[in-house]
C-alpha cells in the first residue's frame, strides 16, 4: 500500500506552514460548494515532503473519504513516464531522435497532410517531411485527438472511432495502423498540436524492446522507482481505494456528478495500452517519479537517466525558441500557452510573466484529463502535485490557483 506523508517541518525547507494551509482552505471550498468531490495535494522541497493536504471524498456517493493512499486515473500524466522510458532506450543507443519512425513502424511510411474537403471526403497531399521520433516527443508530428473538436482532422479521428478512447478490440498496434491512414493537420515539425503522438511512442517502445508496453514501463521506470501501485488497471485488492470519476453538471451550480460507467474502465486491463493516458497511480508513487525528475534522473540511489539527458528533455524544443502561443494549433492542451515552451514530453516555462502565474523559468510540468497536475521547479528545488477526478481538466483554474498558493508559501 502506498500512502503519501510529510517527512519534514515546512520551516526546515523554507516554507511557511500557515501559508501552506491556505491550499487546504482554498480547495476545501471547492468541496463545500460541490465543484469537486475531493482533492489531494503534495508539496515537496529539497527532497522532503513538506505538505500533504486533502479534503472531501474519493467517492462522495459511497461516503468514502479522500485518503493518502487513494488511487487515481492520471490520464496524460502517463505521458512523461512513457517519455522517460523511451529516453532510457535512447541512452542505450537504440535510436536517434532525428530518425524517421517509418523504419520502425512501417505503417507511417507515406504520411498525408489535410488540405481541404470534409471529414467524409478529405483532400490531402504528401507530407514534405517524414514523421521523426522527436516530432512525436514534442507533439509536432501533425497528429491530433478526436475529442478536441477544433479541426476537420479531429472529426476524421472520431469517425474512425478515436474520440475519448479507441474502438473496441483495437490494441496499440492496430491504433497506429489506423492513425497512419488518417491525414495530418500539418507537415511534421512545422507546428504544435496535442495528440496521440505519445501513444505512438508507446508502440515504438514495444517494437524496440519486444515487450508489451505494460511490461516495458514496469522494467524501465516503475519497478526501479518502487512505483508498485502504478499500472494500466487498478487491481481488485485496491479497488476500494480507486476514486470515483466525475464530470461537472453545468445545469446545477457546477456540481460534480459521477460517471460510473466510464470510471469502471480503470478496473480492468485495457486492450489498448495507452502510453499517452492509460495509467492509474497514487500520490506517493507519482512523488517517486517527480523526485527522480528533480534529482536529475536519480532518486533514492536509483538512476534512470543521466542529468544531461534530463536537462535536454526539459529545455524548449520548439523552433526558434518560440512559445506555444506562437506554435500551437487551436487545440486543447494541459498547459497555458503564453511564455511556455515544450520539451521532450514536458511543458517548460520560458517566461513566467505572460502567463500571470508565478512559476519559475525552467519549471516543467504536465497534467491529466481528470484535473490532475504536477510541476517540478529546479530553481526552487520543488515538486508539486495535485490529484482529483474531474473531467475535463479545464473545468476550473485549479493549476494556476495552486501555483499561486504554493509560491506565496516560500519564505526562504
């Protein structure tokens, strides 16, 4: 069982305990007025957990309180784990970041770019650039998500059965075959769009290792870090600790209402192992992962990546040092765009001023569809994570408010 707990007095790591309690009071108001069923937040600094706050219920209807060992669907917070796994293979010399993906995944041999027409009858042209591995890692491959509802190509994905999920029976190999047959939004490397690209990376891991993605992630990341309760499904022995999944009911004061059928998917092993959004985890497990990130690729004597590799992953890889505001298509994202670049799997703060959020330049982050989020701030030696289960993640400004509340607690 994996329960998060504080390991130090906040004052010993330069944080004010009373100011940290403002986090508790703030998000308890979310519970009191029904916007969230429950929440859990973790603030660590200088290698120690200084604050663990929680409130409300993991399952409001069943009367089960939020606890330090609650299991959450982390959705796109799976992506950084997949990125770390594939970079471990890169460190072994298995591939180069500039490699086209077609030699590994032959279905992507002839990508086509959407130029007009309708979802039912799209007009396309050949891409002028092959999809390369770094394009997948930076969401610059030209792919998309069907649930975004912003572009005709999004609709094409939905017509193919890829909305918030995949067609029944499709594994990740089949999904890649299907996506390869769909048009791209743009030439690879020319723009940025949040997409299924990390799922394609998951399939690439399978091809490179000869293992299924669950086995490969376990070997490359989860087992070395002791993330024993992070997997593609919640085991029966932990089912009572799995948080209920909620959506807002905009007709009744933004109250959170349960979506039991969708939430039940986390209780069984999926056919499609999604490297982009398939894992469940706990706050304690994910804190082991963020500790490794802050530690330059090492935590508790276990090294996954070299410091140089991790530093390379967490720098801005957008062309010309641009931010997402300049590079992104009109699409959903798990981060703000202004002043934020993108690395190999992480949003990276380039300039904190345009976002009006008091993070530190060089901080890197990502989040998940059910309003979970994390960031690592190397300059302040800080790791922050937030867990709840409310779809979609943009329903409330949780991340910006949490940042505001965390940074005002720093006194030394």
